[in-house]
């Protein structure tokens, strides 16, 4: 089993920056792709960014050019650098990891709140 713990959320003004961290522990050898999702008030959870074990990345169009995802495999940590923040970025941000072993398993952190004031 994998445990994910997020940190780095907070309150920031529009145009500011935040850096989120996600530390993984447990059966980390089984982790493949990792990523960040966000959930505004309501049931919708949206993909923000993903990164493979080899470093390939993809971003949601809404954050492309503003956010950067990176991964430090030695520290078992994934980061989300968020620049030029907008009020619509306000959400709870969740770290995600997917196993490469069968059965495929999705792991989630508890989330960290990001609030962007206008």
C-alpha cells in the first residue's frame, strides 16, 4: 500500500505563486505515474498535471504555461509549482499515484487547500 501526504497549500493573491509537495511512502516501488488533481466546492475532481516515472508530463489546458510538475524519485516526492495563480485555481489539491502492478490501484492524498483571492 502507498500513502501520500500533501503540503504547501495556502492563501495567495491573484498573480502569486505556490509550490505544493507530495511525499509518498509505503510500497513506493510499485508507483508508476503520479499527478495532481483539484476539486472546487462540489463533486467535480479535475486532472491538473501528471508525470511519469521517466519524467514525461502533461497538463490541463487551463494551467498550461503556468504550472510545472516535477518529481524527485530519490525523495519519493512530486511537486507542483503554480505560478500566475487565478481565482479559478481555488480548490483542494490532491496528490495521486497509480500502481504499475496488477491489479492497477489508484492512491490519493488527503488534499491541501489552495485559495486565490481576487
